[in-house]
C-alpha cells in the first residue's frame, strides 16, 4: 500500500477527492488530511507517508513551502501539487523542489487516478531498484569480508612473501603500512562447541558482532578479521611509541562492547606482543594464540601475553611427604569442568599448551607426589573416556588399556604424566572433530544439494537454506564459509553466473530472460553483478564467445 496524505484548505474539494478515489482498490491508503500546511507538517512527520497531495494556495503555509519542508523531513516523499492557477512560475518552483506532478484544478477523477497510478508504478520500480542495490551491497560486502579473512590467515600463517602481502592488501583496500603491529584474538563465547552440540549464536552475540563491526569500520588503526567459526582476530597498527596505547584503547572498546550487560558472559580476549615489522606478525599472532589457549584456565576475560607467568618445567624429583604437597594444590584447577570444556571446545593445535598449563596450574610441587600425580592422570583418563562416550563413539580400545600399566608408565614423573595426558586429549579431539565433521558434512551436503536445485528461485536466502539444513543461520554462515572456502553468497552467485554464461553461449535468450532464469528479477541488477564478478557485461561476454567461434 502506498500511503497518501492530503492537504487542501477547501473542505468541498478535500471531501470530493477523498470520496472519488477508490484508494484501497488501487493500492493506496489515505493516512491523514489537513486544512493548511502548518497543520499538515507535524502530521506528515508522524505519519511518514509515501505521497503528499497538496493544494498550492493555503492559509498559514502554502503548498510549495509545505512540500519543501516535508521533503527535508521525509527524503523519499513524493509530492503532487493541485492548483487552480495556470501559472508557469508556480510550476517552475514546484519542479525546483522535486515535486512529482503539477495538476490544474478542476481535475477529473480519471485524470487523478491515471496520475496516481503512474506515480505508484514509478514508486514500486524505484523501491525494487533500491532493494536490489542494497542486496548487491550486502553481497559485495560478503565477498570482501571473506577475502579479508583469507588475507589475514595467510598473513599470520606466513604463507605470503612481503611483496604479495602488500599487493593483496592494496587490492582489498587495506592500509597495512605502519611502524609497529600487534594481534588480538577474541571469542564472544568460550563455550563454542566443536563437538556439534552448539549450533547457534545468541541475540547478544549477534548484537555484539554488529557493534564490533561498526567500531572497526570507523577505526583507522585496527582491522577485524574472522579467525575461525567462533573466534576473531584483530590486526593493530601504529607508530612504535603509540602501538601499546592503540592496543589498550582497542582492548577497552572491545571490553566495553562485550561487557555492556550485567551478568557474566563467557567472552575472552587475548593480547599478543607487539612487533616492529610486518614480517614479524607471525610472532605477534603466536603470542596472542598462546594467551588465547589459556582461556580454559584463566578466570578473567582479558589476558595479555606479557602478563602470563613464566613457567618452568623441571624434571622429576624425589618423592616427599604427600600431605605437605597436597596443601599447595590449586583446587580450582582440578575442577572437572575445565577438562570437559577443553575437550568440547579446544583446538588440536592448542592441546600441548593446554596440557602443560593445566598441570602447572594445579601446582608443580603437588605434582611431585606420586600418589597425587596418579590421581590427576586417572582424572584425565576417565574424563576423556566419559567425553568420548558422550559423543556416542567407541571407547573399547582406550578402556582396554590396563590401568596399572598406564600409571606405571605415565606416573614416572611430571613429563611422562604430561605426555600421557597430551596423547589422551589429542586422541579425544581427533575423534570429536571426526564426529563433528561427519555431522557438518551431512549439513553441508543437504545445504549444497538444496542450493544446486533451487538457485533459480529469487527468494532463496541463507536463512532458507539454514532452515532446510536444520541449523541456525549464524552457525550455518560460519560453517559454510569455513568448510567451503567461500561464503554462501559467493557460492550462490558463482553458481548463477556459471549458468548465465552457459545460457549466453548456448542460447539466443536476451539478458533480461537469462536474469529471470537464474533467479534475478531485475535485469539491470543481473548485468551489474555479472560485470562485477566476470569483468565484462553479458553482451560483451556473448560477443567475445561469438568472435572466438
């Protein structure tokens, strides 16, 4: 429905217009009326109509003044001027303020209906064009976001030489030139579950991500990247003397966003060491990752790598009195939930650091007690077996190992205990990831099969496909890009563009017909997207193929 407001000082004329137009039948809704411009303006602002029909001559405030003020308040407002004066100056002024039409009184019913119908058609066309443009902008942002993530992964992974780094950064529009750098890694929920038990983001997380993206979009010294399905990386830059200040300011902003509501949230932020060369960024990322791996043991939400205690790992020592050592145990570190959380959420590459940190968090002196060391080993063993059973996986091989033999071998000293725990937890994560991977492959197969057979439907969306795959849209979006190497939009667009190229090569269909065939209602939008992704227009592509033939 196109919402219409009527401003006319002559009661008879106003009532006649109201009665002679079948508003709803023609797709219009008359949302308000006023006898002069002064009364009309506040009502217009409140009602936010799509079209204003106003007399040009009214007391207190004339129609041209009303139109000018109303369009400032409602930028998309369309205006039709009614006038009994056939005066060119009025028409010229009306055109100058962007009036849609200028009609002379007395106007007939059919003439007014014809003009209103034309305006409605133009309005609907413009609305459709705007929606498609906004959709295109969103799709292009998805392309850029995925490309930026790939760049960040390659940068911190050291898989590019410096020349390639700068070339790719320039192509992505990223200014990475600075005297010093630092890396942050954070997660909005430390309960991210790679075992397949968690499959959605809360509304708090979705809102937090939007606030974070808005903050980083306007930040000249920090860039936000997706790190994996549930964590994010930040590349900070600055001068040598300002990098620490920039780091603290960024940390404070992230803290402000993630702690804006009462109640503890399971978010965690790790801060790496700053470096003075982009070629050393791997070191900064490594230190941030090292701090990030302590999120299962650390009670606070933020950990700077520089604040981590230096851990010494001495060899075995002679056994002493158990009771004296037991008094020094950190009972918080023995909380079974710590092991369960890492088994559910930890990454394989974090296992070694986690196990060392876990043992030394319990206390080095207590672990010198053989009895206590055996207790910790058994706790790890039974926690792992219980976790794997919870996944519905077979544990016969693990359980078949003789407990006494396990203790005799792994209980020799601190190092052997750590080695055993690392082996057990690593095996559990491997089983977990394989189990989760099977589930993810099933989800992705369902999704891809649906996309491949419904890509030509205009209303296909990430939400639609996520519903078919029976997971939340947020989880599906991250899962798809992580496993497919491209976003949902990239996959769908590539599929559509490949089909378009096939139709351009093999048929005589017009561009507008091809657009409809592959799911685009608007031919202009299709042509624009084709050129953006293929480097040429559909007609140029067809001509190039014909010339080759």
